[in-house]
């Protein structure tokens, strides 16, 4: 299927093996793909049923399902209908972007440790939080 995109974040799914299985998740936002939201039969105006009368729709439209009538919809991504999990991930990426954190955290102030080693993601996030709350780094 050409131009298949994640229903939540719009990431290109061309690299995923076809057909999409129940276990596939978006490589970008980790949302389930074999779900009502990525199906051509999904009708956002009617949340209680499916457009295919043969299908028994699940209660959670974003969870993976075993529907036999599921067909991927290449137009499922609607930027205005992003879920709260997608918005939360975007906010976290903006706050804890690894490139931004590494640049802002700079080197290490402790003279006993070499400053040439790049900080790990955990150390970078910790340094960013400490700078945010103006708390000194306390060693045990």
C-alpha cells in the first residue's frame, strides 16, 4: 500500500512489512496500527459501530484488534484529530530533546571526571531538570 501513514502521528509506514499485522506498532509514536483508527471502515462520526456491517467493532478504537474485515486506510492521519498521547510525546520531545539537552548541559563541573565524555541521556535529562529547578547536584 502506497503512502500509508500512522493514524496518530502521520509517520510514514512504508518500511513496515505488508500486510500490517495485529502486533505492528508505529515506529515513531508506538501506537497500535491494526486498529479501527487506521481502517477504511472507521467512521469518526459514529463511534459505536463500524461502516462494515459484518464487523463487530471493539470499544477502544485505538487498540489492536483481530477484525477480519480490517483494511488499511492511507488517508487515516488527520492532524487536527491527534490524540493526547501524541500531544504529550511532542511536548516531552520539546522539553527533553536529546540534541538540545546535550548542548545546554555542556561539560561536567567535577574536575575528577573527564569532561570529554558525552553525557548519557539520563545524565542530560537530570542536568536539565537540575537547571530547571536550580538544585545543586548532590553525590551520595
